[in-house]
C-alpha cells in the first residue's frame, strides 16, 4: 500500500443525482476500507465526509484536504492502536455526502385519487405531479437513518423512500382543497401557488426527521384523465349548464321546449290521426308543470289550431277566451273601496275574500257569520256553500280543478287568514 493514499469523490459520479456515496478504491476495490496512516482525504466544496468504523460514525470533515491518522482523529485513537512505522492500515469506511441544493426531484401520484366534485357530486379521479428541492442538512443523521448498508443513495432511491409519506400528505391537501374548500377540479389550477407554499411546510417534518431540509415544493399540475367516463359526464354537464345560463333558461324549461318541438314535428308529419291536435293537451300539461298556467296552455292551443288549419287549408279562427265557469261570482275590486286586506294590504271591495290574494275578509260564514272550519265547504249553521276563490282573486266553480284565469291547480283548502 502506498504511504500517501488519496481518498476523494469519484469524478465520474453525477453530483445532481447522487446524494451519498461510499468511497471505493478504483485500483483495488476490495481494499477500499483498508486506510493507511497518513491517508489524504480530499473533500470538495458542497460536500462533507464522515469516517465510519464498525458501524459507528466517527469524525466529520468539511471541504479541504485532511490527513487521516490517530493524531487528528480522537475517536479513532480509542478504537485502534497503531504500531509505529511502516504502512500500518486500519479498517474504516469513508462516506461522501453531497450537500448541493437539488431542485429537480420529481414526484407524482402512482394512481389517481377518487374525489367527489363539490358542485355536481360526481366521483372523479384526480392526479397530481410536480417537483421539489432538498438539501442534506445533517449528514450524520442522514447516513445513519436513511442510507444504512447501501453503497450509495440516488435521487430515485430517495423518492422511493419517501413516496408513501409524501403522497399521503399531498393527497390529503388536494382532497381538502376540492372537498372542503369547494374548489372545482377545473378551477384548481388557480390555486397551485398557494398549494405549493403550504406543501413545503406540510412535508418539512417528514424530511427533517432524516436530516434533510426541503427548499421548495411545487405542484406542476392537478388534473383528471381525459378518457375517464365520469370526467366526460362532468364536462358535458358543465357545458349544458353554461349554454342554458347564456340562453337564460333552466333544465326543466329546456326539456319542455324539446318536447314541444318534437310534438310540433309529429303533428306536421301528415300521418293522419283524425281528431284534434295532441299539442293542445300536452301544452296544457307542460304549462301547468312549469307554473305558466293558462297562458302557456292558450299559446299551445293556438299553435295546435294553426297547425291543423295549415294542413287542411281551413281558415284560421280566433280562439275565444275561456268563459268563466258558473258558480258564485268573485268579488271585484272597487276603486272606492277603503278596506285593506289583512294579508297583502291592498284595498278590497265589500266581498268576503280579497280579490288579489284570496285571503278571507271575515272570520266566519259570509252569509250568517258563524264560525267555520279551515277546510269547510258549507256552513254548519246555515248550510249555504262557502265561495271558492283562487289565489289570483278569480271566482271558482265548486268542482273546478284549475283556475280559468291563471291556470293554476286549485287546492282543496280555501285560503284563510
């Protein structure tokens, strides 16, 4: 063995990929741990070297040239006794730790996270990826707790060591932004900077336990697979909603318009059928369902007569307004009336019910003044029928199911105070 053995970092190793490397003698690898007295240890900038013997970390050396001997390695002196003279070797390993700031360590989710969209409640798969930067802060702790018996530690091996812990913390963060903060997956890109700032502090305790300092943590993207069926359904729903918002109607109205269009095409196909146009009855049903009442039904009726007349060539006849059904006459508002309705506050006539909101203007029977039950149809004292009035103020026939003025379904109960 040469008297002046030089131990240094292998120049063929990429310092941006290797975090730690155990010295190997390129000329005699089997005797790499047989260091002679007066061995020269060369440590480059942004490196540290640690001497190990029997699994114990002895002295730590910073950048520069160091002579390894029992005179300047106190801990080694207590472990071995070197005879004087000659090239007496001692068994020890030298580890080099790279302390550069490595900023391009890639990370990403192995499988998508299944999260529920906060707006549409559709489960969607969410992926995330990015990169982070680290620096070895405590070389001794890093080698003892993470490297172990390996001969080197690369960037990929570091990611494999921390993948489970990192993805657990990052997955919780992404889930909190989407489910708790109610952020849509297609809007989360605007929050990547905030998520990156929070992620640094979130993963700091994980790294510091192993002597590593995180310098940054970036989210490159949080997205969803384009070919996933749930994602396609979500995009379609969002597109339909945006189109309806621009046009100024809701989903129920859109479906009603589609139904009317289909019936109009079916009526104009000329396939016979004899009787009246089916659009009349369907239009009334759709009008009642949409809350448009008689106006919608009358429009559908006029459309149906127009289609029939265009097919048969008959002249179009004006559609008469629906006649008021027989029954007790509705009280008409009087311009000179000064009595105010107890419910809506509008001026009412001398009738028993408000012509505007239908509220009762008397606490008893309008004929004899006797007390009435809330759902009474006849007076229990005089036996006379109690007038039925719609909420729009129109008089109703005793057996009417819909109001002839507004088209609303008539409730069984008479509005009370």
